[in-house]
C-alpha cells in the first residue's frame, strides 16, 4: 500500500527540531517485533505506534534513526529485498525503494545497523531511545554505546545521556494533524455503521458472538484492518463486567446489550460503546438508568472545550450521575456528601475518557506539573460515562444487571468539541425506532 509520505516527513522534521532544541543527538525508534501465537504461527503483525507515526512504514524488522545536528538526517533500516521470501510472505520494499517511497535521507539493510551504530553515536551529546521497553533492543543499544566508548582513545565521545524519545513524541501525538483527523473520521464512520448493524440484527435467543461477527464483518468489509481492541458484546449480567470479552452468552428477552467495539483503520483506532435492549424496548428501570447516563455524557460533552482541563468532563459527568442515583433512591445522602465520600463509585468506577489515536488508550500525559492539562484544538478523546448495577440486598431487583455505558469519540475544536462517532444511534427514540423498523421488515 502506497501512502503520502509528507505528514510523516513533517513529523520527523519536528522531532529533529525538538532534539536540536535540547542540544542535539541521535534518536533510535525500532518497530515492534513479530510474535508467535503458537509453534510456527504468528499473530497478525502490528507495527509499533511510535515508529509508524514517524515513518508510515508497516514492515517488521525495521528501525528509524534520526540524527539532529548541522545536517539533520532521517535513516531507515529495513529488511533487504528477497524475491524468494516475497513468494512466501509478500512484497518487501527493500532499502532503495523504501528510501524513495518514505522520503528518507538514507536507507540500509537492518542487519547493517549493529555495524553502523557506533559511528552514528560517535560524538553525539545524547541518545533519544525508549530504554527498558524492549530487552532485545536494549542489548543492541548497549553494545553500540560500549563500542562507541571503546574508541575514546581515538578522540571519539559517546552520548553522555539517554533520554526517553517517547516523551517528545507523546506531546506531538496529542494534537492530531489533518491526515490523522481524516483517518479517525473514517474509522469512526465505519464503527458507527457497525453499531447500527448490531442494533438491527440483535434478537433474543442469539448468542453474543453472533453480534460480534456482525461487527467484525462490517469492519473488514469497509476496509478496516482489524478491531482496535477485543470487542465487548455483553448482555444481561455481563454488561456489568467492564472488560468482558468472552462473548459467549445466549441473549435473553429483557436483557440490555452493551457493545464496546471500534475498528482500526491504517493504524488509527475508533472506540464506541452503545447500550440497548435486545428486544428493542427499554423497560422502565432500564430507561431511567439509560437516560441518566446519557445526561451525564451530555454534561461531559459540554465541558469538553479548549481551555477546560482534562478532568472537567469527568467532574461534570460525576455530578449528574451522583444526583441521578440519589433521585432514583439508589444512593442516600446529599450530593456533596455522595461526591465527597465517592459513594457513586459503587455504580461508576472508571474515568470518563482517555486519549485516542494510534493507540486506543493513546500516548500523552494527562497532567502537567501536577495539574490537569488544558484541552486544545486537535486533541482527540473518548467521552464514556457509565452505570453498572449488580444484585444487592439494598437495590430493587428491577435494577439488577443493568449495565449502561455510552461512549463517543470527540475532537476538540476551536469552540467546543465534535463527536466524530455521532452517526451511531444514541437516544432512546433513535434506538427503539431503528430496532422496531427492522422487526417490521419481512
């Protein structure tokens, strides 16, 4: 697959500038290794997000070296061309084609990196590398550093410090560029359609995995490479298990079905959760809890805007949820008391969102200097309040096994935020109307 190399080239240039601002040096960012699933069968390959963010290169056995100095350079190390292996495994770029296709200053065979690394490190003030992330690469780096230090009698100096390159790239990844936003919009649209199909297909008596199959087929048919994470298709009591992934229960009439599923498209994740009745009609208690969570999400969405801190949407959602739980007699006491004692955590125990991008829980710090960081245009995050009610002596039985989470992907804009997953039905009327239409279709 050919891609436009210009966004990746621009990111490399920006990282080189950040390195130069810190005195210069060399950065080394390897891609992820292949992983065996069993015996001689590999898991489907997925590149390292940091490496891909800077290169656009999808093959395994590769590394990027950036040299920040008087003449900044981007050097790719990758597998050599091998016609025989291509018969078995598919096309390989090889160094020559990769250098041109990905706008690198130079490219070499990955096997040459060990030999070239001491010279690349020579007389450089710092090494930018994710030390401790990969033991095999740590060993290669240590050997390269030791080889460079062995030449000190010849007047060569080795890097005096090692800095985590991820800290620099994390800040870059927090604010998406135009190419990233376009991919995330497309991934969101595919996932929203998958949730619509899931609502249309769901029936009492079906198994959760049948709906999982509907979702996966929609992802792949639309061109997404894979689910961004294991799909959660949780009916009845399973909806109250936050990371339920077995997806093997037979769905019953009267169940709520919580689906947390999103596709990955060209490396970028989407992340949507919808909750709806398997039979197409909310019961009274189900409707009450659903309306409460939807109101909490609306408050969080309203709080997601430039200048607001990261925690503002969570605080807004918690206020609404806590008051609603009091109003439904599921919690006792004043709103201030419930918030102070965190009694609401019995029913709502997770945060209201996370960064989203190349990773489902994307890179980037949530605090700066101990304070929640402010939101700025171009940031992408999820907004996902929930409420999960398990059986208990002090809870009316009509509320048992109600698990509701409503999650959308938000892009912070100049004056607020845009829900790029808004095409997935979300209001009670939208859901019930869609499901009723399908039941009336012969």
